[in-house]
């Protein structure tokens, strides 16, 4: 009986440690930067920033990025992207770092812009 309790305690400790492990940011490979999900996340970030801050940025492209998958099988992925955007069509271009959370392919989860700042 004691050995069963010891095994049960060990399993619970391992599960608790696994659940509290932080997810790590991983670079998005160059071949995936032009993929639909990454480009849409970049466009979404610029669009939401424009609406909430009444700016006229126009999305140009995603330069580089990282993604953070959820730990423990949760939903959603964080995308930390560096995007290039122009002030208006033909205007000065600048780079911005944005963090977007979303569930690719989901029709029920709303994407969220977590941060947006000029570099």
C-alpha cells in the first residue's frame, strides 16, 4: 500500500512540474514567414493597431518572428513578429514588434493583439 502511495505522489509531482514549465519562444523558420498564418497575424496586428490608435499604417510584410506554443496541451499560439509597415501607401516605412495570440484555423477563438510597438 505504501509503495502505491509513493508512486502516486511521484506521478502527481511530475505532473505538477510539467504543468508549470514555461513555454519557450522558438524562431519561425524563414520558409514559414511567408505562410498564410504568419502573414495574417502580421496584417491583423497592423489593422487592430490602426483601428485602436487611429493611425494609417499599411502592412508591408513580416520580417522575422518567433512563436510560443502552449504548455500542457492548451489552445492558442503566441506570435512575436517584427513587421514592416508604411505610414500611408507610399509613405515612410518602419518596423514594429507585435505580439498576437490566436488559434490558427479556429472559427470560435478570437485573435488578440497583445502588444504593438515601434522599433
